[in-house]
C-alpha cells in the first residue's frame, strides 16, 4: 500500500487530499471544520479527517507534498519589492513577519504540523499542482492543459499537455501580468472581497452592459493574439500597496471604488459586464493558441480563473476544443489534490487508467455521518423529527415539500470537495417557482437579491431544458449554458426597457428560479451512479411535477462556509427561515421545532459582519 498526502495552506482555502494506491480516498477544505470561511491556516482538521477516513495514522504515510515552492515564491516577493522600491515599504513591513514566521521555513513548519511523519516532503510548483489536478482525474488519455490564476511562484498562467501518466508544461505567463489579479482588481473596485467575491462579480455582469470593455483593452490590458496579456501597472497597486487598484484606476472609471455593502449602481453592473467580456476574450484567445500549439482535441482547466463558469461555457460553445474538463476544486484547495496526484503519477511513474466519466467520484470526497450519531444529536437537542425507513418514501415526501414551494436543507452522504454544493450539502427547491430566487436569497441565504441560483437536472433530460449535450454537461456546476428557446418567455422587449436589478422581476422561462437575466443557467447534471439518493430525489420530483430540474444552492448563510456536519446544518436551519431540514433519512419541519422562530433579515444583518 502507498499512501500520499497533499496539502495546500497559508494563502486561502487550505485543504488536504489523500491518495491510496492511486485512488482518491478523501479530500476536504479546512474551512468546513473550523467554520472560518476561506481558512488559510494549516489544514489540521482536514488532514485528520483524511487519515481517519482511510484508517491510517500519520506514520503510515509514504509521502507528503505541499502545493508550491515557498522559497521561489519568497524570491519573487523580494524581487517585486526591490523593483518598486522605495514604494511598497508599508506592504513589505506587513508581509515580512508572516513570511519569516510561517512561510519561509516551510519544510520545518510542515514537519511540526505532521507529527509522526518522518519521510520526504515534496514541493511541486504551484502551476504543476494545478495542471496535475486538471489532467490526472480527467476522462482523457491525452489533453491540452491550461491553468489560469492570480499568481503562484512567478507563473500566473501556464499551458502544456498531458499524456498517459505524465504532464508537461511548456509555456507560462509571469507576474505581475495576471488574468486572475486583473479580475480580482475589478472585484475589489466593485466592493467585493478579493479571493471570495469574484463569483459575485460574475453574477452581477448580466445586469450591466460592457460599455467599458474597449476602455479596459485600450488603457489597462494589452491582449495579444495568443491570449497572453501585459497590464498597465500604473492602474494597479497590488505590487507594492495594500489595495488592488490605484487612484488612476478611480479616475478612469469616474470615481473611487464602491464601499462594501453600499448600494450597487449601474456603474458597477457595467464594469462587471465589461471585465467579464474581456476575461472571456482572453480565455478564448488563450484556448485557441493552446489548441494550435498542441493539436489536441480535449482541454483540461484549473486555477481560480477556471471557476468562471460563464467563460467556461463560452469556451465550450465557441472554442476549438471538442471536450473540456474543469477541476471541480479549481482554486488553491485543488492544489492539495494535484500535489498528491503529481507525486503518484509524475514522480513515482505509476500508471494511470482514465475513467469514462472521470476519477473524482462527483467530488463527493468529504466526511459522511452515521445515522445513529444523528439520532443521538437530535434527541439531545429535543428536535422533533420523522425518520423514514424506506428511501423512496423519503424522496417522495421531500419532493412533495419542494413542489409545495418549501425550502429544503439537504444533507446526504459525503461532503463536496470544492466551492460548489453538488447534492451532498445543498439547499434545494422548486425551479418552477416565480418567487423562489428572492425568497432564498433574502430570507434563507441573507445575501444580495441579484445572485443567481443553479439548477440540478437529471442527466438524461439536460438537453430538454438547456442548450448542451449530455456529454458536455457534468456534475460539477462549472459550465453555464443558455436555457432552451422553447423554455423561454417572450420578454425581450420588456427587459430592454429595464435597467439593472429591475430585470430580476421579469419571469424569463418556465424554470424562472434558475434562469439568469441573460437566459443562462449554471448547470449541474445528476446521475444515479455518482449521486445515488440525490438522483432519486430529483427523479421523484420529476415524477410528481413533470419537471426534472430543481434549484441547488450551497447549504450555508452568507459569510459562512458550506455546512459539514449535521450539527452545522441544524444550527443553520434554526438561524434562517428554511422550511425543512433533511439529515440523511431524518426530516425536520420548521413548524414543529420548539426552538425555531422567524428570523428577520435586519436581525441577521445586525449579528454578522458581512462582506
């Protein structure tokens, strides 16, 4: 037996992943255990879970790896400060103590954390870890690889190819020129938190018009035909300062950055639409160049930019590749998995056998919980529940609740690895409801009303509702596709007269709760092999309503990570206006709970500091 542990940590989204004899056994982000969103600390809880799940001790591990080379990253940091000196002294003074205390002597720090582990610690490059996470679990024997993120050591993007059990990266784009940092700068300017709010910017874009796109390409970004970019650094402050953008950036867009939690204006919506369009053009040019260079028909994507599912959808529709596979944990968390796979295949030269779907098991790689422990917990809390011996009866009951426009919290099986809820820790509801998007956003999630929800659709019915083939769809919610024309309402003239958030009130399709204002949806397909009970639930809903589509959003409230345990789920259930909670085969109705009370939105906002 060969057991390999991969670790990512100390920037954001720390995680651990474990492979045993070439199989992905477990993977999880640290935030799910600590309840600290984007937790960057050493993933002690995630490591402990991975070992516990496999029945191993630390001393049983054969190899461990960390997802980047800290000394090379430190070299880049020093080079940057020296290049811009004396500017950036304040940032330098703030960064150095953290580096000297935690990051510079990483090997020693990791050994202190991995108590009982006495063997080698391996440090692949950051983009090697991303590339490994993209190709090795993919269904392809060979494929082009494209990685795009903020920055690793020096690289901000790379491309190459994977064949069999080896990856080769041939080209890279280097800091400070970065698609990820470009998008994050606009995220910051629009008042959202960097490394957290980029998906909000993507969701805001359809409410605006790309009126600034030409300005961005003329003034800020020099976009080459091969998809590489050169940034005009006078508009940015991330090399030397404590903010992302400069005062020159403010002047270009008619004023300072939006303050967090202040009212969104048409300016922010138009800026979001503009940078989204520019990012899509960058990714399309890069993909076409990679295709021309490699001559391969399939593409694997990873890095934080690969979580831009709108751009991914356009890449699939308009790009040169026949098929695309995106790592579900494409950001830094996925670097832990990539590190473990890199060690097994690339360094140990172990064979690889691609699977027809992929080798990531629906990314359901986190902990599951025993029903005996769930019953004990609910009894201790005095919760009122109904237990279903028969699974079909459970699915029929929950389908009835959703069809009655009830909002359901769903905990079933193993927790997801990556930023998306995929049917393990989800809040679900009726996609046909005309009020469900606003109800879920404001009364359940306590977040901005403009945020779209994703559909879970039976894999065999996806082409009936969305403009995509089943082979192009997937279980990871990483591709946006148009809702089919015959599902849409004829409201183009009505939408044309409206600006911004006012568009939200228009009923756009016969599944309005998951149809964004541009008639798109971030599609997740559900199949019986990977999803089991969740598939059977959607099937029961289809049988009752004729509709094979439900809403699927992450089981959390704004400002918190997705729930992990039944305890997390129960607390979230009572802290919101959720109607029903399902913990495996236990069903709790809100109206039956003596502890439950109606939560006012203002009451919630007063309790929590939100970004």
